[in-house]
């Protein structure tokens, strides 16, 4: 089975497709000065774009890992997530508090999805 890697540098690939499975690297906001709702929207937009590039969409997400810099942002992040996720397509999901790579980042989301 072939492996396709997109948006690759020496350390990582943003998007890997192996067989019928899509793996996205953890996605972070473009504007780290934004609030949690805006950062979450930016991350979900990136996920939408990467899934489309791989020939899929958010209804095919199998698993999501969400890292929050402050677990106090859980409700605000979930509000944006719930608006974004199509009803009846909730993936297996974990959400934890963690120190992210840069201090201004509030949320990071990693995704595993099925090809459409």
C-alpha cells in the first residue's frame, strides 16, 4: 500500500494518506493572538482544507485529539466544535490540557479520518 505525504519538511508532514486512512498533524491557529473561539475556528478551517485535499471531509473523521493550553477553555472550544461537526458524525475524541509549543497557542487538534 502506498503512502502519500503532503506539506512535508525535514521534521513532519501535515497530511499523510495510507490506504484509506488520512492522518493530519496537530493543527494550530494562524493568529496566536486570537481568543480560543477564533483559534479553534482557524484550526478547524485548516482541518477542512487538508481533508478536502486528501479527498475527504469532516463527516469522515474517525478520531480527534484536542490539546488545550488551559482546560478552562473547554466549553468555549466545544461550542465552536459543536457548530462545526455535522450531527451524527461525532468521532472518537480525547481532550486534555497540555503545554503547547508556543505560549500564545490555545488549542491544537490532531485528526485521523477515512478517505471518502
